């Protein structure tokens, strides 16, 4: 099923491509734009991007599978990314991750992003979020939360539930 | 100008060469060498080592592919002339240049040489780096050599034996990856064996022009893949199997068929088009198991098209013609058959005999047919064969020896144009004896009813067809893999092929029975080796003047330019 890219998004993507001397250089930016719009990068979306950038779909798949921030399946409405790199790991990010998973009924041992059956929450371990001085750090969608205690995490979940 | 300068530098390096020292031995190597496209680029350490006769182990590097520099197997140590504070070269007390060893190693495949460079490939540090690279490569490797087709010609095996550790220190769990990936119609992939050298990716993208392969996922999960749902299918895919240094890419055709160390390898040629790619025929116990490319920079570099590579099965077909046959065969012996045919030809009215030869026959065979035709006043032609070609190897002329047939005056101009005259002459009853060597003429205007009107139809072939069915004398012949000879490719390069397997049953090489037939018809002895025949042909046919059998070597030869000039007639139509 071919993907339908709204004309506004296509115009935005064309503007992105025009910033680079070679079309292929815009690949990551274009994928971000598509993922922001569609929520994930389905095969049809990758094929659309490849055609737009005059590349082969395998070139796009390489990028999408290389960068963890690109995803091929949708995530929940609230995407919780818990940092597990050194500072955060030392400051208790594993407890934070476990707590979130337990509260939401998710398998904390499973690999990759885990989403609640109602599609509301996704919890995922990620690498350094560049807030090491205020570990542990997590991101809820685009908002960064620093020095997160278990209580604060629960409050965040409650806030999302209400939202 | 100072003559002294000349005196103090004993061997002034010419601007086209650079002096480098490899493991203590100084060699002058060209400053520039051709890259994979043939473009002159600065010579690299690995090329300099090669010129010095030192092999640097490598996986990702391949002389005919763009350089990737990803496997690190080719790490070497090196030093450069030491410079003083003013940038002047420092000298040792004995006057020789002082060399400063670099604290870091470099990959030999991607590092250009510079004057006075010293390359060290055998230091304990280099040995240790090689062992470490191998250890990394083997961390997740499945070590399934006992069931791997590459075993015996695997660079991972070979370098592990030569440079690796005897035992693994890895006690953790290996990463598992897809093991039987049906990559395309002719290729099976085992991702666990892949060492991620990207040779296959570069070949497919940069040479075959089909950007079909890539590496997905990250880190130790890196996986060679085609895009899901897209078959890896271009006319040249099987070259990736040759390029793959390990057993990740395997040919479905050869998979699990034979241990490579049991194969006998014979130098031969592909016969599926006029390019005449050089091949090695791998055979065992008289069965052909594979063709692999044989390097020839003037023809196929080191590549083959998939079609040509796989087009060998017919040689072993069970319905091969293996017995003399036909209603005019006085007795089922070659002697009787050839005596009968010779008798017929000797007493034929001039103009009543014609020959249809095949441009799949060797030059030497076509030369014998030419002589036979001269003795009997027979007209000759061949059956042209064309199909799709491309801008790379695959030629539209699907005969391996069209130009040979043309240069020997066997084919009409254009090839095949005399066949309709033959048909008319049979119809009129003037053409009464037809000799057909290696072609089915029935789809070429010489249909069965016409053939039935001949007084004598002599046919030699390899497989049965509607022409062989009607033969009054049927002589079972040989595939090129069963005999020795030469072809002239579409560019005029004369190349040799050798016998890999025995012909089935009573079949005999055409070159043998044509020689015997010619002797009987002409009463003159003929050379009984391919070499002797070739030399007689070269002496007699201007188009082959100046060529010698031995001079053809492994990669063939074109006529020397002076022979080109005395060429009696234009012969450039088979392009
Ligand atoms: S499949 Fe073979 S050639 Fe291709 S990257 Fe892997 S090891 Fe290299
Ligand atoms: S290009 Fe022609 S000669 Fe070469 S392998 Fe293919 S068919 Fe054979
Ligand atoms: S280690 Fe967690 S933000 Fe850097
Ligand atoms: S051969 Fe030089 S890095 Fe692979």
C-alpha cells in the first residue's frame, strides 16, 4: 500500500533536501520528519523516502536499523526513554526503569521499546541523554526530566494518565 | 648545475617510481597504479608489498573493487624519513636516511606510500594485531566449517591457521543471525558466517550497478541483507560468491555438491557468448560441478555473468549422442563411417556438396572444415545466434567463435545468409550432399522435408535434435570441455581451452575425426595435435599469421599489428 504524504509535509521535506549539496545527505532529516508525522517508519514510508532521495530502499533500511531513535513500529502516546548509560546507571536508572515497567505491567527484560496494550505508554532504555550531571534522566516524549526519583516517576505517570 | 648531487644520491628515483622498503628490502614501485576503474591513483602500501613479493593478509581489499578499509586485517607498521627542525631529512652517521617508526599501525590497503617509507609486515606487533583481528572476527562466527561450502578455499580458515590463535577465549554466548537467507534466485546467504567486509555490496553497487545489498542493524547485530521482498537478482550476482572471503554467500547451484579440494580445475572458456570469458572448470570423476572465473584483464577481469557460469549442465545430459548411427553407416565403427563419408565426398560432383558448420566449433576444427570444403568445392556457412547483450560482459553474439568462423572463411557475409541458397539448391536437386557440424538446421529454413530430399546427410552433434534424427551418417561429437582447442572472441582475441572431462560413450572430438576425414579425402597427412593444427592454420590463413599455440598462453593473444596490416579482407562484422 503506497503511503500518502500530505503536501505540506512533502514541501517541508523538499525544503530539507534543498539544504544539502546532495540529496542523500538529507536522509536522516527526512526520516525524522516522516517519523514525526507518521509515528514510525513503515516499509512504505521508507520506500517513499528512498524514491524521494533517489536512493534504494536498502540504503534507508540501513539507516533506520542503525539509529535507535528510528522505529519501524508505532510507540505509545507517552514515550518514556530512560537513560542507562554510566552516570544514570550508577544513580539508579535501572530501578527507575523497573519501577516504570512494574507500574505499567510491562516486561522489563524484553529487548527494545515495550508498549502497554492500550497503546498509551512505551518504556524504553536509551543511551546517554546528555544530562549526566543530574542523573538519573528520562525523557517523556520531548520533555527531559532530570534527577528523577521513583516518586517523581509515579507522579509523571499520573500526570500522563490524566492528560 | 651540481654534478655532486647526482653523485651523492646513488639511485635517483625517477618521478614515476618511489623507493620504499618492505621488511628490509628496498624496491622501486610505480608512484601511481590503476585503481578498480583503471584510473591511476597513488600506490598503496598493500600494492607496494605485493610488488615486493610480500603478501599482506586482507579481507575487504580487492584490487578490482573500490577500497573500503573496514576489516583491519591488513594492518602493518611503517616508518617515514625523519625530518629535522627545518624540515630537512635527517641522516644516520653512515649517510643513509634516518627513518622514524610511526607509533601507530596503518591499514596497508588504504594508505598511500611515500618516498623512503619503510613498511614492516612481520614484527611481533603486526603478528599480534592480526591475531587480534581474527579473534574479533571469530567471536560470533559459527565455526561450521564441516558443513560449509567455502571450507578449503576460505580466507577465514587460512588466516586463522596462519596468523590466529589455536583456541578461542570466548566463553560468552554468540550472537545468532539468520542462517538460510534466500537472497535471490541463485544465491543463499548465511549471515552468521559473514565477516562484513562489504565486498559483495561494493561489487553489486559499483560494478553491477544494482544497489541491492546493505548492512542492517548495529554493532554485533550487523547483518548483510537485501531489502525485504526484493530478490537479489541481476545478471552478475554469482560473482559475489567468488568475492565473499568466507562461506556467507553460496551458489545454490554448487551448494553442498562437492568439497572444493576434490575438484580438478581445468583452464577453459565460457561458450555462452562471443566475449569468451576465461573460466576454470571444476570437475570430479568426469562430472562438471562448477565454472569459476579465471582472471584475464583483457577479457573478463575476474568476473562472469550468471548465465554463462551456470550454462554447463547440458554437457552431462543423459541423452547425449554417444553412438555412431544412421542408415548409411556401413558398420558401427569410426573407420567405416569416415571411409563412407570420404568416398562420397571424393566422388561428389563439384557444387553438389555444402557444409553447415557451427561457430561453437574451435578454430582448428573450422580450419579442417575449410580445407575439406576446398577439396570438395563445397560452399560453407554457419548458423548465427544472437540474443540480448549489455554494456559490460554479455555480448549479443551468442556464438563463442563467430569471428573465427568468419576469419577462416567458413561463414557467409552476413553469417547465415547462404543457408537460404542451400535450401534452394536442395529444392532444385543440385545440392545433394549436406554436412552439418554441430547445428540443428531445421529451424533455419532447412526443414525436415528438405533434408529428406538429400542423397546424403552427414551430421555430427552433441545432443539429439531434428537434424540428427534425419542423418544418414551420424557422428557423435564433443562439448568444448571434452577437448582442446581455441576460439576467437568478438574482439579478435584467440584463446585456448583444454579438456576437463571425457566424452560419453563413443563420442569423439570433432578435431580428431575431421582430421581423419580430411586425410582420407585429400590423401595428405595432417598434424595430429591442436598445436600442430594451429601452426598450420597460422601459416596458411593470414588472419592467424604471427600467432603461435604457446604464445596464446593462459590469457590468449590478438594478432600482432603487422599481421593485421596484411589481412586480405575486412572482417569486422561480428561486433
Ligand atoms: S557476505 Fe561475504 S562478501 Fe558480503 S560482506 Fe559478508 S563476508 Fe563480505
Ligand atoms: S559474458 Fe558471455 S562469455 Fe562471459 S560468462 Fe557470460 S556468456 Fe560467458
Ligand atoms: S549517562 Fe544518563 S544522561 Fe548521560
Ligand atoms: S584489507 Fe585493509 S582494512 Fe580490510
